[in-house]
C-alpha cells in the first residue's frame, strides 16, 4: 500500500523559510517522478515542482523558481521541499505526490505538471505566510 505523509508546515512571516518533508512507503520512488503541489482556498491545485529521483533532475513552477528547492534522501525514503523567501501568495495546503506509473520518466518531462499523471497523494500540510 502506497503511503505519502507530509510534515513541516506551519505559520511564518513573509521572507521566512520552511522545509516540508514527505515520507514515502510502499512505492519505489527511486526510479520515479515525485512532485509537490499546492492548493490555496478557492483555487485549483497547482504544481510547485517535481523531481525524477534517479539522477535528481528537478523542474519548478515559475512562481517559485529560485526560492523553492526539491531534494531527496533515498536511504530514508524522504522527499523535501525547502521554501525560502516565502510570500503571502505561497499560503496554501501543500501536497506530496507520486507518479501514477512508477518509472514513468514522462511525468517529469511533460511541459506542465498534470494532476492526472500523479496517482498517489499525501494528506497535505498547511503553510501560512503572513505579511
């Protein structure tokens, strides 16, 4: 059974930092595409960034490029999202997700992050940034 469990959310002031963690179990993510998404109240869920675990290639949404970094610790089955220079617009529920098909390189190379390409989701962790 695939399980993704996020942690690390909280409340910070603008300009601050947070690191989100995602513990992955029951899924061979070492050869798969993993992603971070977020959903603000009243808005659609959007992709933040993704990583192809084998090799560590990452891509990011323009809105977070240069501020957010995705990393991994395969020995611990952990995925991370380091968020720096946070802005009130970053306030959202953040979700860790795994590709629907393990080993699907295309999930990480498609021009945009599509919700339907990710078949496994965590429960989310709330990030609130105050001005």
